């Protein structure tokens, strides 16, 4: 089976998804083609994520995409960016002529392809089964006002008109909404794990030695890209307020590549916390093992993302590492942390509230233990389950046994578990 993966973007999780999909397709003995951007092929992320599969796949890099200023990836918003993306995709389809297509980050194209256009027409005319992965959207969170509710209905109606054989979404609420929609979405929408690779065998002391962290301190971490939307300022303000009520040796670990804005924040507003050793910062891209070490080596990890209502992979990683999570009480994070007993939620946008919950969560971290529900949650989000569920339809077409069968009970856990009342 000739299969095409379309992914021009190279920042964020995108190429990690490509690696996992491509690896499974190679195992299935498919002829695998990756249609991407020249910019992606020249990036550090490309080699980092895809080195293991590049010898087994064919790569077609096109230089027709709209590029963000400062080499910050491919632009995916705006009419010009969308037009260039659709034209590049169509050009690649005509050259490869695949039988099956995967789009690991489908949000930029999801609705534009619901209107008449040459790309959708080509896919339909050539009967190419096309599977779309969505990470967010109007339908991924509840709406409390009528204007947003109307926008959601419009978005769903347009989405249903696209050329998609299957639509996968990583947010359970989005699947619930699609299943209730009076259109073909009910039959083509499928819940997809937000994949996390297996946790390496590593003790807390080994993790701390790897990163040069103090052995006796209690450590609160914020891991990943250190930028405004991750809540760096919010965490440091809360820690600053809570500090008189914490142990003198308690630390905050910021681990990941920092933006210039974050570096300025640390050099000025929070310079005193850096100077006295209260805040430890590892400002660079982390390897996979280092990222896990930053979680395993801490006592409490945080996701105080100010406005993020969608899936957060660091919540899943924290659960996999057996570390309690303190999250902002909005959207997916609020529902997931409470439902699967992964830690604590509070309004992290209120620094006084955040400070108090930070103190309580850190004091309670030593008594945290992973529940059965949390273990099943982690099982659902395994890389193996992600690849099996995403390639389920392709396996059916190829006459391969359904590898996702055993995880169907986990779907019901994710979609139908009762949500505990907020404390």
C-alpha cells in the first residue's frame, strides 16, 4: 500500500507524530512517503525525530510554503499560508499518487477543505482515503455563550463536508460533540491518544544526577518550551509569594529552551530568585532522557498554562512518571487531572490562589500514589496505542489483524468516566 504523510511543520510535536506513524507504516510493509517542507528537512528537529525512520521512507520536500519570520516554522494561519499549503499538498499528491493519506496536524486544513476546492476534489475523484488528526478547535471545549455555540455548529458543519475518511481528535470532549452532531461526523470521528513514549528506567536520584540538581531539596518543575503561554511568570510569582511558607531549600526547576522574553524575565523581574538559588534554569533543548529526568527528578510538576484549554502532553508525561501535577483549572487539564486523580487543579491565573495551592501540593507530594485510573489513562496514551488506533482503518484495508482491538475499553474510560466534583 502506498501511503503519504503530509506534514510541512517542524516545530512542536508535529515531527514526533510523524515518526510514530511512519514507524508503524514501515512495520506494516507500506511504501511510505513523507510530503514536507524544505525548511523542515533542513531543521535540527527533522534529524532528531526522524533519523530512525529516514532510511525506510521517501521524503519529498517542497519550497512553496509560507515561512514565519525568524525561522520559527511554517506559517499555518491566514489566507496566503493556507493557499500555499493546499497548493503544495495537491502538487505532492499528484507526484506520489498515494492510496492512503495521513495528516498528523490537520487543524489548518480542516475547515478550508470543507469548501469546494481543487485539493478536496482530487482526493474524492481519486478515491484516496484520507485521515485527519485534530488537536484543537471550537468543538474541543464547552461553550457558555450563544455566539461561541453558534460558531461551534458552523465549524462542525463545515468539517463534515471535508474529504475525510476518518477524523481523529485527542480531546474527548470534541469526540463527544462530534458523535452527537447530525451529520457523518458521528460515524467518522475517533478518539486518539496524545502519545507519550515509555518512561525510561530511572530513579529520582539518577535523574537529579543527570541534570545536576540538588539531592535533598523539594523541587517544583515546569518543563518544555519556556514561554509566556506555559505560565512561567505565573509560576514564579506564585512561588515568590509562597516562599515564606515553604522550606528554605525548596526550588523551582525551569527545564527547556527559553524564549527571549523568558530570559529577560529571569534576568530582571526574578533575578533575585536566580541569584539565591531558589530557581534553577536549564535553558536549552532537552533530549528525551533529560526531559524525563526533569519530571522524575522533581516532587511536583506544573502546567499553569494561562489560556490552554486543550490536551497538554506534560500532564500525561507527569502521570506516566508517577509525579503529581498542579494544573490550571481550565479545559482539558481541569477535567483530566480531576477525573484520573493526577494531582491538583486551581486557578493559576490568580497568583494568591496559585501560591496557596502550590504550598499544599508540594506538602502533599510525598504522599502521592498513582491510582488504577491513572495507570489506565497512561496506558491509553502510549505510543503503541496511538499508532495502532491511527492505522486501524489502513490495517483493515490491508487485511491485517486489528491491533487497536484491545484498547477499545480504554476509549470508554476516556469518554465516559464520571467526573469528580470540584473541591
